């Protein structure tokens, strides 16, 4: 049986998991967020498995229970990755259900996946929606009876899904199709074909910002796989022409936009037979493109695959897998120069940010692991009294914990913490207690109406989140 909830307040080093680097001090030790997984997997780079909103980090992954039974699971952290909920299955317990992808906007969480009929090999695309931040989920929604490998993105109430369809077996041909919802996933448009070329157009990555929807994909219409790009400027109603943005032999792409900056990342063969991580950038929302840059320095000894990336102004955060493990790269000047790599054990990887903190998920078979850097996006912290300050101080004491009648939460510090409040939440994220710290930096709470179980606490000073964790009522 699965544990009711597992927490990661104290991040414990797993021996041999991390390769020491100069950035080791900032990054947490890896945390298993799929503790009961049998054979967990993530998507390829085109379909991200991590989404964020505020302090909440959402993750989906597939777990293979047998040769004909794969289930999509969902887990979340409501405290910027410090603690994680017990994963729940959000698809049926039977069926070959693979390659989930997630998109988040506020309390709306959108998930898509593909189902493969193991007898006929027929592929279908499905969708599921939570309107309350993952507390509860709506029904499974059937999207497309012929399409494979869906990707999803969201902007406001507009939700966009793209997938690819095998239109001919001999000669083999696949094309990319597109559907959109303008009412937060309640209804969906008929599918629209976006590519029209011989060969394979597939593994599309999409990203929406305002009225713009950006797409990159793998395409071998030229006789070799290249990365192509196209854009819609009117919420997916009409689309511009296809543009080759990476002319080398390329595969495994994703696209990300922040303001006028559009970045497409993929793996390719610059000058060797080993795939390298390549990045191509546009500073005018996809109108023109610079030449691609090799982020892995033409490493002729190793191959790299499935890169993912997010941008926050001039900060670029990149992760990818390789034949020698996973890596994280950072550029603070829009990609002109790059910091030394942070290396860790893992396969497919995804990255996201919330305020100051960076979040990485990766495969370390057979489980999904999470790593956190509380200051990795430090240039975008809202204030100096953020969660990272007191988290690093490690000064919170709870006694007793678990408790039966009352407990005291205390900051073991000589500094007076003015205007400091405590909020207690249940496992569904509902606030059940709010109170303030005294002049001795202590607060005592009674059991009152609380049922036995696990609760989260958050501590705020002047409205800023200082730190968070868990407590238990017996």
C-alpha cells in the first residue's frame, strides 16, 4: 500500500547520486517523489511533465505496471518543492497510457496523454482538467481517435493541444494537427492540420503567450531530420509558414517564449556522430532567427538527448540527459555565456522556476526524482526575506511533533521576527488555522477541531513566505 503522504523537510543525501560540482551547495539532494513506482517514466522534451503556479509545483509521470498496463500519476508540492503529496492515479487502472504532459495556469491544471491499443496499435489522445490546483479532477476527455503523442500549453482560458497523425503507412507519412479550447478545456474545436509535407512531421512542442502560440517539431521532409518552427499570432486561428530553424541533423525539440524572446532547443549533430545540445534564438518573437549554438561544446565522446528549457528575462535554465548522466546549465545574459554545468544522475529531465527557486525532475529508474535550488533564480526574488533566507538558517523547532493536544513552533534565533504569522493547511490545501508569533518568536497551537493526520505549515513575515514544513496530529 502507498503511504498516505511522504515529506521531504530534511533533504537526505542519496549516496552516489550527485556528482560533486561547484554548484553542489545550492542544489538539494535528490528526493524520490514516486516512492511506490514500479517503472516510472516521463515524456520526451516536447511534452513537459512539470508545471508551476505561485508556490505550487505540479508533476505528472507514467508508471508501467505490466506490458499492457501503464497509468498516469500526479503529485504536487504546495510549498515550492519542500514537501510532496502522495502520488495519485489520474487515469484508469487499465490500459497502455503513456507520455503525459502538463500545463498550469493559476488553479487550472491541464494534463494530456496518449493511449495505445496493444492489439490494434491504434493511438488516441486524452485530456483531464483540475480547476482547484490538483485537489480534485474532472473526467477523462477524449480528444482525437487517430492522433499520437499530444503536447499541451495554456494562456489564460485558452488551452492548446497539438499531436501527430500517421496519414500513410506506405510511403510513411505523419502530419501535425491542432485543437484548442477557449473556455478552459470545457469544449474543444475540431482538429486542424498544421503541416503538409512528405515524410515525418512529429513530436511537436508548443508554448503559448498572450495571443501567440509557438510550435517546433521534428521533420524529415528534406531527407534528414531538422527542427522546424511556426507561429500563430491570433490564438491558433491562423498560422504562419513553416521555417527551418535548425538545418543540421536534429531531433528532440522544445520551444519557450518570454516576451519577445523565443528559444528553440534540440539535440543535433554539429560535426560528429554524437548528438549535442543546440539552441537557436529569436529576439523578435520568431520573425528572424540567429544561428544555432552548441551548448555541449561538440563533445565527440558522448551523446546528449531530450533538452528542456525555461527563460526568465535574461536568465536561461537548461536541462538534458546524456550518456554520462544529466546536466543543468545556466546563462544570466540571454545565452551569450554559460556557467559551469551542474551534473547529476538521471535520464530524461524537466525544469521550472517559482520566484527564487529552481525545480528539476528526472528519471533515475525506476523512480522519478526531484532536485531543488532555492536560490537558482535569485535575480528574480521578490524580496530578501523570501523563503530561502530562513530555510538556509534551519531554525524552526516544533515540539512535540506529532502532537495530541497542543504543540509549540519556535524560531531558534536571536533576531526578533516582527509581523510574523503562521498558517496551517490540510492535505488538500485548505487553510484551517491562522495565528501570529509572540515576542519570543514562539506560537502554540491547540488541536481544537483538527482531525488526526498530516498538516502543512507556512510562516509569513510582512506577507512574504519565510519557510514551511509539516506537522502531524495523532
